[in-house]
């Protein structure tokens, strides 16, 4: 289980980075690498840091910055 988990986490991050570099686009990595549903819901709660929302806001910030820079 752990080996599969590591592969999925690493390869999904690498693929997003490759797409971002290849196509010069901003991609927010909001993929939660959790061991169970409870961890996923905990990380999604606003009181626990709202990890998905944080990733979305970071992506929007990067889009705005790219537009400013041309």
C-alpha cells in the first residue's frame, strides 16, 4: 500500500509540473495525499487550513501575476 501511495503522489505531482512547464500554464496542485477519507475531510475543512482552497487561491494568484508580467 505504501509503495503505491508514494508512486501516485510523486507521479501526479511530476505530471502536473511537466504540463505546467510544457504549456507555460499555471497549475495548482490541490491533490490531497491522504491515507483515508477522514484525513481528506479534515484537510478540506476551513478550520484545518482548507488545503484545496489554498491551492485554488495560489493558482489564481499565479494567473494574475502572469497576466501582469505578460
